C-alpha cells in the first residue's frame, strides 16, 4: 500500500477503505508518512469529502492511535460532556457536580484554554492547590468514590489527532465537517465514556457561526458516537453573546458556585439543567428529561450539588473551603466600569470581542506558553434586550494592569451595539439532536 495511490484515489472522488485509512493514520502518527503527503490528502478530503463509513473509520483510527482509557473498573454508566467552546462557558464547573450529586458517574478529560476561550482546567486551578495531574488509578478511584473526576488530556490520548490538527491548522483544511467531527469524537471515544452529551455552540463567539452549520456538526458527531456504540446526544446552544455574566477564570468559578446555590444567571442555569437532564437520562438515573430536571433542581435546593463540588475539589488537592467562601478566590487589584454611550436597547454584543477583551486583560493565552492571570476578567451588567440610558453601567472590568485595562475598556464599549427598537433575548437552547 502506498500513500501516493491513496491520495490519487481520494482526489479522484474514491472512497477509502478501513484498511487504507488505518494505514494512513498509523503511518503518519509514526512519522513514516511525511507532512507533505498528508497535507495533500487533507486537501483532497476537504474538496471531495468523506462518506459516513470513512468518517467513522478515520475517527476510530485516530482514537486508537494512542491509549484507549479503560473505565471498566468504574461501576455504573460513565457519562462525558463536551462543549465546542465559547466565551464565558463555565458549564462543566456547575454541571458536573449537579449530575454527580444525582448519582451519575462523571469521568472527564479536559484541556486548557488557548486564545480567548477559557479551559476548564485553568478555571479549576482558581482553587488553591487544585490539580488535574492525577494518576489513572486516582482518577478511577475518585469517580468510584465521589462520582466525579477531571484530569488533563494526556499526550497518549489520540496522538494522531493532535498531529493532524496541527497540520490542518497551517494548510487551510480545518473547516471540513468530517475532519472537525472526527477530531472531537476521536478524543471523546479514547476517553472511554459509555455515553456522551455534546454542547455545540453557534453564534458570533462560536466556531460554528451559522445555526445550520452547528446542526450539521451536531448530527455528524451524534452519528459518529452512535456508530461507535456510544449513546450520544447533542444540544445546539446560543453563543451570540457570552454565556452567563462572568468572563474570566476566577470570576466564572464564582458564577458557577452561585448557580449551584440557585442564584446563577437564567441562561447559564437553563443550559446546565438541559444538558444535565440529558446526562441523567443517558446515565440511567432518570427516565425522562423532565424527571432529570426535577432531580437537578432538588440537589441545588438541598445544597448537595455545592457539597459535591467541594468534595471534588478536595479530592484533587484543592482547598474546598473556597467553595463555601468564594471571596477567597483570586482577586484583581483594579476595577473599572464601561458606561453606555447612548440611550436605547442592547441589540447585540460581539461575543468574540468580549473574549478578546478578557485575553487583553490577561485572562487567556496568546500562545501555549502564556501565563494566565486567574483573577482578571469581565462581569456583564447588561445583555441583549436590556434597556439602557446613557451613562448606565454595561460591564465591569477586573484587571491588574492599568494600560491593559484602558485598552480593553475601549474595545469592550465597541463590542456593544444599540438600537432604538426593543430586541428580545433569544433562547439559550436552540435545539437537541438525539437520533440521526
């Protein structure tokens, strides 16, 4: 078998076999197939596309290119959740303890943030001493004993995907449905969960800007998960403005804690309840989404969801007292308000611009080596649909550098767009994809 022949076959519109895809992925991962040939293949796939079987075989080959996590030691159904990322997306911080408090096992691998999207691990490190660098044995033990563990993605997990993504990133072949779906799902399948709930974002702060593209990706990933034997459901949710009110690591942790007390923003709470009810259904603890939602509301009301967060933080070396005393979380030294420049209604907030403002303040990474300032960020006081008068406070900026604060302040004001006509805020959950 020669890579040259496979490139010609795909370029001319042919479908690759399972053996051909495995040969290609294994050879590239081992360094036997050079970058220039794999680049040519990615471009051929970009233009010709892949059928359902090819996409599944590519996903499985990438998943199996490294260690496949064995979760068989964990009793019960293991459920994982994945978000395609966005601004203010702190969902895992509140959702996983809520679901674990209801009895579903959460064994999750998460990443760090790059660019303006924050990573779950970075946010969790706002808790003094917290570490995701735990052994597999500790990971399995924590899930069995307390129902939840989150660890960093290891280099051995789907190494082919990491190598392929780096190549696609510099050859303009990222934007292909099969390649995007297989990249995400290869890591999820390698992480070993029995069931997967996906949160696919759409809007100005999401990778998928258009709703139809987000639904297409959701369907592709659900199909992949189901074809791989995993119970998979996707929620398509709005990211046309930041999720909740807080953007920035410690600020988002505080908002997640408030949500676990029943005092969180309406949009964030609704998304957690929707995703959580689906996780309880696929995890076998609830028969219907309505029953799942009631169970989640109960663990918020009785305080057991908040206690579960504290238990989880403690089990991974963190100071659980900060869960009950969030004022002890990292705090910025400077705070400044962004004021409305005119009367009217908030028509739009350029979501990715809010993320960039947080990045400017130090809340994100420009490169993998960048140090994150956990204390900085933004609290939005006015969101889409809000009525404002000139001089009203739109948002607060939290910073430790005056110059960075000034730059972010000017940019954040420009991210707000006003109208004289009232505009209603759209639903946070746009749709759910269960069967394809």
